[in-house]
C-alpha cells in the first residue's frame, strides 16, 4: 500500500510546477472538469437556488431560509427521513451480514459454486423499476404469496406488507436486499479469496473455531473490502427512488415516502424548485457528514502507511 | 390582387407550410390509457391528413413524469414542436421567459375569442393580452360513476345522488361488494375531496376557499361537514387497494365496486369496455346534488422555434386542433367536452350530453389548476394521501387544510 | 494484506470441509438452497406469468406453472404493445438502446481508465481532492442535477443529441469507474512502473504498453457495470433525447405504466424480461470473470 507521492523523483529541470507531470494533468482534464463543473458547480448552483423562491424556472428572488423552515415543518419530509433512516440502517446491516455470510458459504469449497454465485448476482442486472414491479406482484395480496398460502388451506394467513402503513418499508427492504446483496456478496467473496491460506492453517493449529476465525481474524483483515461495500451500499440507499416509485408509489398514503422522492416531486410536480433544492441540500449535507470520516480514513490512513 | 394576397396572409396560419414540403412535428403528451390513446390518434390522423406528419412523443405516468421532461427539453433549447400541459398557471413562467410561441395571430384569424366557450379557458391561455395555448377540451372532476351490475347483484336501485349512494353502501357491503373504488394516489384522493366539497359545502363556500383563499371559511362549519363526510367515504373505500385510476374504474366496470368518484375522462374507459350509459353504468355530474362542473382541461403549447417552416407548421397545427371536425372526433373519443359551443355534439352519449347541458346553462366553476398553484395543490394532495390511508380525524385534517389555504398562493 | 494479484484469486481459500454428508455440509447446502429460492422466486414468477394468458392470471396462483403455455405476451411486448399511438412494442427502442450503449460504454471506460491510471501512478497536487469530490458526487441523487445538466448541454449545443446523452452517462459513470480503475492500477506492483520510468517511457507509453494489457479483468467489471447501468437507465434517456432516439426503457415504462383497463401482467412481465435480457445474458455469461475483476478492483478500497 505504498503511495508514490510524486513519481517524477528525479529533479526536474522545468522551473514551473504547473508543467511538472503535465501529461497526467492533461489526461485528468475530463475528471477535473467533471468534478469541478458538474459536481461542485452543479451542487453550488443547487445550494444557491435553495435560498430563492424559484418555482418552475430558476430565479434569483432571495427568500433566505424560508424554504428550510417550510421543509422542516412538513410532515411529509419528516416521514421521508424517518423512512430512510429505518430502511437505510436495516439495509446497511443486512446487506453486509447477508453478503458476507453468503460469500463465506461460497468460499467453503462447495460444489456448484458458480451456479450459486450467478443466482445471487443476477438481480443486480435488473433495474430497480423491474425489481419493484416483480416484488409488487409477488406481494400482491390477491394474487401473490398471501393468496397462495391461503390456497394451501391456511385461510387466516396474512402477508400484505405493501398495503399496511406500518410494514410497507419492510416490503421495500425485501426487494432492495434481493437486488443489492449479490454485488456485495461478490465483493466479499473476492476479499475472502485474497486471504492467505496460511491464515486458516495458523488458526486451525491454534484451535480457533471456524466462526470465531471469521469474526476475530478474517473480518478485521477485510477492512478495505467493507469500506468499498459501505460506499456502494450507502450511495445506493441515499438515492433510493426508483424502487419506491415502482413498488409502492410512496403509499399507502405517505407511508413509504423517501427524501429523493420528496426532492423530485417538489421540483417537478409541485413546480417549487426552491423547496426541492432545499431538500436536496439537506441530503447533500448528510452525505458530506458521512463522507468526511470516510475520506479521512482513506487518505489520512494512507499517508501513515 | 392585394386583397387576395391579404386574405391569404390572414389565413396564412392554415396554409403557410407548402403542401409539397411535409413537416414532421414532434408532439409530447401523457395520454397513454386506452381511451386517451384513441383520442390522441384523432389529432395525429387529422394532422397526417394535411400531408404533414405527427411524431408521437407519448410519455406514460401522468404529468408528474412527463413535466420534467417537457420543461427540460424546452429549457435545453431543443424543444418539441408542441406539448400538452394543463392550462392554468403551469406555463406562466415559461411564457414570461419567452420560450413559448405567441399564437395571437392564429387566434385572431380563427376568431377564438368568439367560439371558445367558456371564455375562461381562453383567458387562462392569455398573458398580457397575448394567447399562448390552444385549449382542446374541457374536463370536469365532479362525477360519480356507478355500476349497475353491482347494484342489481345486491338487489338495490341505482342511487340518484351522493346521499343515496352513502345510504345504500351498507347493503352493498353485505352483498360482498366494495362500495367505493378509490385509487391510492394523492391526486385521486384530492379529486374525491373536491367533488365531495362541492356536493356537501356548496359552490359558495368552495369558491370562497379555493378562489379567494379564505382560511376562515376553510376552518368553518361548512368544511367541518365536508371532512365528516370524507370520514364516511373513507370507510366505504377502506378495502380498496388499487393504485391507478383506471384500475379503480375497471372495478366499477366489472361490478366489483359500486361506484367511483372520478373525472369525466373515466367515460373513455367505459366506452373502450363497450359499456352503455344508463344500461351498464350511470354517471352523476356534481354527484347528483348540484348541476355544476369545473372546467379544467388540457391545452397545447408550442415552444418557440427558430426554423420559420416549423413555426408556420406549429401555427397550422394550433388551428387544426381547435377546428370543428377535430374537436368533435377528439372529444367523442376522449369523453371530454369540446371547447367550442358552435359544433354539433348530438352523437355524444348520455353522460356527455349531461355535461354539455350543464355547460350550456353556465353551471361552471374554475378548476383547481386555475386557482391554486401546483405547489399548494401538491401539499393538499399530500394531506389527502395521509388522510385517506390513515386514521387522521376530521378535525385534524380540517386544521391542516385551513393552514395550507392560509399559506396558499 | 488486501493486495491481490488477479491471477491468484480464483480458488476458494476457506477451510476444507471434511465429509460429504456431515451435519455442517447439510446446513451449508440447505441454507444456500433456501436462499437461492428467495433469489430465484421473482425470476420464476416473471417467466411463468409471461407465459400465461390473462384468464389464467386472474384465477390467481402466481407460482403455478402455466396450464397452457402461450407466447403471445412476448410477441405483443416485442412488436405490438401500444405506447400512445405507436403500437410497435419494444422493438423500436432496442436499436436505440444499442446506439446509446456502445459509445457511452466506450467513452466512459476510456476516460475512467486513464483517470484511474493518472490517480494511482501520476499523482499531482490536488489529484486526491478532485477524486474525493468525484466520490462524493456518486452520492448525489441524479435528479437534482437535471437542470444544471440541461444548462450545461444547452451551452455545449448537445441537448437532444445522442452525443449529449453519451456525455451524461460518461459523467455519472465516472465516480465508481474511476474508483475501480484507481484501485486496480494501485495494486499493480510499483516496480514495473518504476522500471519503465527508468527506461524513459512516458505517460501514454506506460499506459498502453504496460498497464492496459494487464487490466483485462477490471475492464470486464467496468463493462458489466456500465452496460447494466446504461441499459437500465430511464431518466437520462427520456430527458436528454427525443422520441426518435428513446431507449428501450422508455418504451418499457410506457407499456407498464399505461394501463388499458386491466393491467396486462403477462405482457408487462414479458416486456420486463425482454428489456432485462441484455444485462442478464452478460451476467450469466461472464460469471467468473466478474468475480475476478471485482477481486482486483474493489477490494483495495
């Protein structure tokens, strides 16, 4: 994990720093433009206009913090962030646990490994829209799981998460996990394959049990794998939108609303850009709060190594 | 000679595009259900018949999906040639930004000021004395649709108004029929709210609240009665778990539900299913209590284009959409009312005749689109979604509603 | 200890199980099979439903195999389903999707691989800052960037063209792809790079002659991720193009969301499967390569 802080170790004759490493800088222009113009520029634009009363079109009629006051007094926004909190924490924990457990199962020199792996991974090839529709159909009380179990003779069986305000978020979770765990499983599996066989031999010699070895030895060694997984899962969670629209439409009532949906609907359906921008600024703030420790761990940690 | 030339120029909107040069116009709309698609193809056929061609840009999923696409394309400088938008306050800002084509000359040549009825429709296309859109139909929301099969099955007479409907609900439930089909989407629940308001609180109170934004009336006794009626209606619809409006309509068509509160566009679904008004289903405008309808509807806007040939074709299309033959065929298919009072709609079915009669008698209200901003409407829809699918009390809902009206713009 | 040399990463590393029918093995396979059922259920239901006629669907059992197999829903989804007034199903979108997919995948991967190479071997002052911004960008909901992108494309004169859409896909694919390539190139032994520098090889020479030939696994991963993402994209496809170039997903949305009376679940499912076919085939076909590539690119974190 050594980092070459400056590959041009030999003293350069050019006096100006700008021309040092010139080709790499030129080659990075697309990245720099994307980072600066699109991500920083676009974000700054969004934050700026969140302080305006823009309706259908962006306008600079400043209204101070009005949009934020309204946002935080809106029931729907509170419901949305609560839902994201529940969905996000369940999804994060379960995806990591399921992903890791499946990877550990597959790593135990089993038969048909590639068949199992393909089965766990294929949902990732399908879009959230497809995922939402398929699970909406399976969870439909009149056609799906509930009616089938009732057909077997268990007449009082109730499994109707999508039409119950208290459980709808778990209905989304079933679909979200189905779609997303495969990729994490794959990443974890790749991480496990990177663990030296000698480690296993050593723990066996020491008489440490298999499960204990995973928890005490293997998982700490896979820290970078978990960090990559965390970034992937978290970025998916915060963007959660398509799945909700396809599977529940935010219903019943407002029970499965999420922040990204609030942003989009206030921007486009309600034609209140200012309100939508205020909500997306709040989302962005939470991302930055999460990302700063990550960036510190990543880059801060590197420099020591 | 110059006189002929002049008359040609006045009518130039109609003939500006040389017949030899077929112009393809891209038209964006969100009419994708069965009846809607049948209606939009009347437009397309009429336009194709002029030697030009219609490039259909249908986007399913109601205005919420289509609107960002439409606005992005217009803002991005690569607009479609024409687009559906609800008339009302939605396009104001696009007009102010100079992005939409001024149709005043076409309107003048076609004498729209005289033929468009009610004139409020043309007014909502007008900003600073210029006309920017073509109204193509009138839609009203305050209709109760009833299934004859469901009532026959329960051994009941088909109700004649909302009160009888509520009274008969118990017997329907006893017969295993869902009394009220209701799609679980905010706009449908808000539509039901509007319809019940006009029926229960009357037009005066409605106008005071919706048009004048009087929060005191919204908190007053007339509206208390409305919210209490809504609690009853909520019970009648509690077993309804369909999403789309036409799925709910389908429950009425098949007789699995007794009735539905839906706009006159539901008509198209009954027609596609081959049902006959008065035999298979009934429709009650104003919920059978008031002879009154609102006059929302659709309009087409034409984004500014720098190609003169396309601009001429846009104007030609604008004139075509409001021409008598096209108005008749389109509105018969769509189940909506025509925007001009001077055409023969005798081939329309019973429901449309009822609507036409109310329109002729002037029993009209402006639609919510024309009075409330999309922002306020969305907030009301959110409240209604919360109310209909939860157990919010009438008093709480009324409080929240009055707050929204107070802040409305 | 997370450094992985791609060639060594295929074989299972876990402890060797002892007997074929030990209790542990039964639990292991039992669990895997149960979990597989959960993963396969939706696919099974989609395929079965797409082969049934509407009367059979109304009767209720989604899990039962069709009593009478019909391919009509597939035919209808491909060539007859209506969106608006066009009744030619998904077929019109397929070619467009391919036309959008190929340049987008090529351009985004080319740029991201060069970025990743520069970030791992040619760091310059500020390069990590730009990279961090890029990664934070991966968390921004795309929808909030719609209007800024509209303005950008308008200024570039690319609005409504396939070129504009390719640019958008390149921009939004950049964060994750750059992360993957950066990690991959960082795992290649530095000695190779240093030796090439000593021989006087420049930026592009090292990229094309040393890095590129070694980067096959990560290219496979990048291609798979991009093909999936771009093929499944609806939002950008519908906003930054026009009807003549709408991708398949727009037709899918139109078919699935425009209900004509009753929902034709069988046609919806067939349309869904048809749209998902390209990424599905790629996933099933690439199996082992994907894991190998992931092992090389994602693991270093």
